[in-house]
């Protein structure tokens, strides 16, 4: 049996006709960049997230970069974040000229250890940038308390967490700016690159909106230095077709997660994800910790099961961040997670047979 890590064809099949019709309309209009289709999608995203403002942008990475730029973060500033995330989180901070300051993760949720943030605040700190990793929100009560006490912005990296909830609040609406990605492997994936920023702050919105198009307003008059962070109409219509199904896909992933967690219940060597009290996790990834991870990883691949490692190298150990001066051992939980974790197929369209096969194979590989 073959079980890919992600099968987007299964998701696309029932939506093909509607998607092609929407795409065809964009071609007929020849209106490709921004315009009414992007606006429509942004309004739908405002409704979905509950944020006052939502702006379509060119990618999740650009969402982060634009958010940092709009908040005036740059050289001489520090931004506190996690070293256990996709590169773009810290990469975007560095690209503004600011310094990423890492805080180790909580070993249970893999999110930034909120209780260790305050110790890293200095007079240069401008923002906290938590990541809602794998689809579960970071500990926002503590993060908000620290931000409030020290007058810091919060930029949420919700690239893996669209629709995730924390004590009833939506990911991307709990800080100053929320950032999302529509990379095809996210729970809401486009037909290429795309992203979104959200905010409840009118002044921040004004800057985000202008800086998305070179800080330009009116045409050819530039109040700020922005960039080209625009979303294509083609992406907007593809995403608009998918959005009404997003909550069902979340539920499908949650059911699959429950299936695996039950199957692994009696295997003490397989540590399964834990949804924290008050959270609604959307399982962009289902991550287990296993002993001999690299051997298990190879075994799964050999058995025809798609799996991957998110992420094999903690960001403080990346070559390009050597200038930050962190040494091996600086963030033990992050480094440990990088050597123990493994992502299993979790997409909503998995069949019962596929799930059973994944579970049986993993148990056999781990328990011998
Ligand atoms: C995917 C991802 C990004 C970047 O999104 P792109 O759309 O690929 O640029 C940023 N942060 C995290 C945590 C991600 O998973």
C-alpha cells in the first residue's frame, strides 16, 4: 500500500469543476492582480477569522516581512521568537535588519516556552513573534501579558494554524498582526504561493495596505517604503472555492489524529501530540516522537508511507545564523525535538485502511 504524506488530488477532485469555472472567469476578465476577486476573498477571510481587516499578500513569508515592516521594525531592534519553526519566521526578522532572539520551546506543544520570554526582553525588544506550530496556538495568555507589560507588538505566525482557536479566540486575531500562508501544504492551500495578514488595528491596517504596494498612495506618490506583496486574482478565486470546506477538512484531520492517538495509546515509545486545554488544533501536521527516529523514518519510507521531519535543524544552528553567536546546547528542547520528531500523513481524505496501515507499520518499527 502507498500512503503519501499529502494527497492534494483527492481534495481537488470534487472541486475541479467549480475551480475551473472560477479560474476561467479570471481569464475572461483579464484582471490578474488584486481587484474585485481579491477583495471578495479578503472579506470572506475577515468573516472566517473574525479579524477586522484581512489583506491578501504574496506568501506567508511576505506576510511576516510586511507585518514587521509596517510596525517599523528594523536595524537595532530585537524580536523574540522560537528556533523550532520553518526558516521564514526568523528569516523575515533578519531581513528587516532586526535581530531574532530565540527562546526555547515547550516540549509538549513544540511552541515557544512563553514562561521564558520575559527573561529575554531588553530595551531593544520591539515584538514577540510566536508561531502556532503544527496547528496549535502558542500560550497567548502569557505572551500577551509580557507584551502588555513591556509595550511590545505581537506578530502571530499562523501559517500552520488558520482556523485554530485558543480559548475561543482565532489564531491571527490575538496580537497586533496575524500572518498566514496559502502554500499548497497548509490546511488552506492555493494553486501556488499566497498569504494573508490580519489586524484589528486601523492604523496598522493603513500601513499594511499601502506597503503591500510599495507604500504608494495616491499612484506614484510614496509615503512609505514598501514592496510588491500583492496577491493574484487566480489565487484568490481558487482559495475562495476551497474556503467553505476548510472547517470540514480540519475536522477530518482531527478525526485522523484521534485514530492514530488511540492506536498508539499503549506504545510508550511513541509520544503523540497533545491538544492543550482550551485549544482547537487543526493538525497541519501530526507529529510523533519516536526513539531511533532516522531508522524509523527510513522504515516508513521503505513501507511506502510518506513522512517528513519538521524540522531537522533548529534555527539557531543554521549556517546563516552563525553571526547570532548561539552554540549547540543553547536550546536543548528545540534540539531534542529536531532529532526525535516525525510527521505522519494526516490529510482529511485518508482512508481507514491507509490509517490502519500507517499505525500498524509505525508500531512494528518502533516496538520491533
Ligand atoms: C509555511 C510557513 C511559512 C512561510 O509561508 P510561505 O507561504 O511558504 O512563504 C512561515 N512560517 C511557518 C511556520 C510556515 O509553516
